[in-house]
C-alpha cells in the first residue's frame, strides 16, 4: 500500500505540469499584490471625486432649503420655518465636514491617519444624530453609520491605524482580499488544474491497465489517489499563499491581527436565510477570529473542488475535456454573479457560490455559511461515492465492455 502512496506522490510532485502551474500561481499572487497596490494609489483620487459629488449634492439641497425658507417666511409658517432651519443647520455642518475630509484626502499622509479617523467619527456622529432625528442625507442609513462608528471607534480605542485604503497590501489584508471574489479564483483554478488529470492521466499515459491489475482493491487505489492529490494540492496552494503572505509582511508590514473585519452575525448559528437588509446584522470580528471562521469553509471548498474534478476526470477520461469543463463551470458561475443578486434563490443549490468566502461569511447570499458547509459536505460525499461506483464498473481498458 505504501508503494502505491509513494507512486502517486512522485507522480504529482515530479510532473512538469505541477511545477509550471505552481510557478504561474506564484506569479498570479504577486500580480494580485501589484494590482491592489496600484488601486491603493488611485483610491484617494476617486474619493476626492466622490466628495466633489457629495459637496455638489449638499449645495443643491441647501439651495432647495433656502428656497423653501423664503416661501415659508412669506407665509409666516413658524413651524415649517423651524423645521427648515434645523435641516439647514444639519446640512451646513455636513458640508463643513465634507470639505475638511476632502482636503485631508487631497493632502493625505499616513502619519495623519488617526487624525482622519477622528474626523470620520465626528462626521458620522453628527450624521447619526440627524438621521435619528428624521433627517435624510444622500443614501446613508442608520445601520451603515452605526457600523462605521463601531469599527472606527474600535480602531481608536485600540490605537490601530486604519488601512490607507481597502487595497493597501498589508499581509493581513492580502489574505483577506485573496479570500474574496474574484481574487479567490486564482486559488480555485490552480487547485483544479493540479488535480484535473487525477484519473484521466492514467488512461492517456497507458498506466491504467498496470495500475488497476495490481492486487489492491480499486477502492483503496481510488482513496489513495484522492488523499494524495488533495493533500499535495492543498499543501502547494496554501503553502505558496503563505510564502507570499510572509514576503508582503516583510516588505509592507504584517498589519494588525485584531483589525476589525465585517461579519454576518448569524453565519454559523442558523439555517434561516439572511435577512433582506443584512446590513442590520453585520458586525465585525478581529481579523484573526474572522480567518479562523473562514478556515472550515476554505477546507471544505477545496475538498469539493478536488472531488468535482476527480469525478469529471473519471467520467470524461480526457485532460483537455476536463479543462474545458472546468472553465465552463467558472464562466457559468461568473455569469450568475453578474446576472443575479446575492439574495437570488439561484444560489441555493449552486455550490460554487461558496467560493466567494467573504461574501458568504458576510451574509450577502441567500443561505448562511452553515447551510453552505452542509451543502458542500453532502455533495462532496456524493461525488466521492459516485466516482467509486463508476470506477468499479470499468474494465481494464477503461471501458464498460
């Protein structure tokens, strides 16, 4: 039995295909860091433009309020005048905060990160007071403002400087970004390509007859293949990601392991669907706790991908066709994400939904994380058993004759 294990391990690690794929994967991870670094630099320009639009909209609102005040004064409507003056004061203060924030963004300095954070908190505190008093301000909601205040207050209380942008490539943020769609596709494609010839490779190389004429039960050969390919692929994919994590930490810093990360509070505690307004149930976890919750779904998704590729490899019997099938699945998944919202019931029985780890953990889909884990677990077991039944029906030529 150990000879079979050694044979499969050597076949995996000594193949040129494995080395080429892992080299491309490593370059893709480095490319991801580069792309996000470029986005980080461009972030403040886009924020300045966003505040330009906000300031313009506030000016328009102030003009409308001023116009209504003149009419109310002419009608001597004291009640309406009082309401309009409160609205005017609220907008004037928000206008002042928006100008100050815009100026800080134009002259952004990482050393002034905490000063910017303090300004954000003051602006949101004033905005929250206005919203709770019945004011309206662009598309802001009470829940969203409370979340920002909660996170920013946590940063201040723990003396954690905020990321300069969502794309800043601290090592912790590198892993967080890699866990989200579409960057996670880098991991999924690499894992799939590493195992796609798990069974069809034997047919194409002519090793099929020799391997399955050995005095081992096919179930043992089948299980060994799965275990070796899964463990080898997951070690390779995860190991290289951790190496890049270490390199980013050396160059850009590790970041803070207790940096707050948004999380759906019921992800692991309920079979019920996420509420329609999930923003109400979004809380935050320290980055380390968030990653600990992400680990089970990551491992299960990897198991599912290996089982899926193994089953397709058995059914199709040709590497090129397996590769085509893989890209078809990814294209369909991408199309679904473009056409349907996260709450669409299309995602209920579409297991590949779960590869967007962050969106699942943050409650952006119809089912909870627990439901997706159970769905993936059941499908993985089904694929494994179905593949074994299919293999046992084959003869030594790989046919059913």
